[in-house]
């Protein structure tokens, strides 16, 4: 059994607090694509993707970067 990651809710709280710079920094070092997708789900339910387009772009870019087969992260 895998544990639910708490990364996405923590980054969501940064966005809600208005600290999008810190949120983008965390997005750039995201652990997995699943965590980024979970964050996008949380942001879309709160309509925060429309109000924070820079966070939207950062999540989209990092999902594409982490999904690429030529990029691997060390454990």
C-alpha cells in the first residue's frame, strides 16, 4: 500500500496564501508527475488556475518535462 502524498495540499496552501513564487519553486522540484496532477486537480476545483496563470504554466511545463522519457530523476 502506498501512502497518500501531502505535497500537493502543501503547495496549494502556498498558492492560496498568495505566495506563488514559492509555489513555483516547489513545482520545479516536484517529486512525481502524479503529485503535479493532484495539484492541478486541487487548483482547478478552487478555480485558482485562472487567477494564477504563472502557476498553471509551471505545472503544465513540469508535467511535460517529467513525462519525457529522456529525463530521469535520481532516487
